């Protein structure tokens, strides 16, 4: 299951690559943490557009996923210890089924929930995955939740989170269904692009001797990020959304 380490001469290079990747992820997160959602330009387009706009909505969906730090943190946790592409594909497919279902149904049938609570649950999904990667549930409870079922269930909440962002806008009824489907396709495209980058960086890191030693620290950092997201969303709920 574990990757064979490279020669000691290559390990320092791999460590530098991993540190650079971590720095880039932190920089991305710091720049988008307070800006996650639909920016003013995109909001103006969505509320002013009418009819079918397949390409623009695909672009908006891809953009939302690529800048969606909460979704990317969860996906990074999901694939952290997955070494086979078949396993990666299975889990990512379950996640896609989950978030596609609630994204489409939530907007089409106008199923609403407080966006701060939904986003807090999304933060909880990041915490869950970090604990699961550290085998915390087995240590504390004596068993681990079904990982595939958990990814699917949290996928429903991630999709509902996407739906709440669109529900805040005034979507034209003309062409809404094709536009929503296009947005969802864009989300999947953005997820594929982001996941490709994450996998490449992760595989480089896995070739280093430091991967197993650093895995605990990395998942602790992932858990901390999840708690930060939960705290931020709950603060928003009690100050703005309650």
C-alpha cells in the first residue's frame, strides 16, 4: 500500500516540493477565505442574464470549485491515503453524486436552509476526514464509520452549500435548468482540475521518506482548518444569520 521512497539524494528535493505546495495552499486559502462565494461581477452576470448560457455557467461552476477552499480541503483529506486511481475515482464519484444531487434539487425545488449552518457542516466534514485519517474514531469508539457512506453524505451537504450560494441570487426562470446543469458540469470540471493538481503534489510528497512522519502533522493542520471554518460560519450565524 505504501509507496517506496526515492533515494536519499532525491528526498530533500521532494521535501522542498512538498513545502512549496503547502505554502501555495496556505497562500490560496488566506486570499480566498473571506471571499468564498459569488463575487459582484459574477453576481451581476447571473442576475442580469436570461435564456440559456451554457459556457458562462460552466465557467462559473469551475471557478467556484477551484476557489472553494472548503471543498478542496475535504477532497485533499479524502484522497490523502488513497494510492490507487480506482479508489480515488470511486470516492470522488460518490462525492460528485452527492453534491450534484443537492445542488440541482436544492435550486430547482427551492429547498432552503441557513447557509451558515450548511457551511459549518461542510467545515465539520473536513474535521471528520482528518480524524478518520488519523484513525481517531477507531481509537475512541472502537470502530470507524463507513468511509464511502460518509463521503456521499457529506457530498450532499457540499452540494447544498453550492445551492445556497445560487439561492441568494435572482435566477431567471428562462433557461434555468440548462444553466444549472451547465453550472454543475463546470463544478465537476473544476473539481477534476483541482484534484489533478492535488494528486500530483501528493504523489511527489509520498515519494519522500518524510511522508509517513509528516502525515500526522498534516492531518492535524487539516483538522485545525476545519475547526476554523466551523467557528467562522457559526460566528456568522449568530451575528448575521440567526
